[in-house]
C-alpha cells in the first residue's frame, strides 16, 4: 500500500482534507513536511476496511510526525490528517500506549 501511495503522491494525485490542513497548522507543520513523511516514513498502523494507513516519520527538523492517508478508488490519495504524536498517547511516536 505504501509504495502505491508514494507513486500516486509523486505523480501529484493527492490532496489534503481541510481537517488535515487545520490540524497541521495547529502543530506548526507545513504540508510539505507531511508529504516528506509520506516518502520517508513507515506504516505503523493499517486500517484495511477504510483503505487507510498511519505513516510515522521525522520532519526535516527531527520532530516526529504522523500522516494518515486514504487510498481512494481510481488511484487518488487523500491525506486525512497530520499531527505531531504526543508522548502521553505514543511510545517513541510509534506505538500506542
């Protein structure tokens, strides 16, 4: 799934939900950081019933970032949400507490 998401994002076949942009802005995250994590991160959770996955990676400043991507029918990626994982919810940003 991740290879397909990366291929589609590389082609420009993606968009951000408004929610993703709002959440990213709250955390001071630029959309390009989210795209960078899509290309360099790893899938830490899969939601096959929704064709979604949670990608964890590091931004250019070294802070962890989570990006939830939805692989829509027809070959399009929706970036559903973007956020910096909180230590109270995640262990090293990768494992749910």
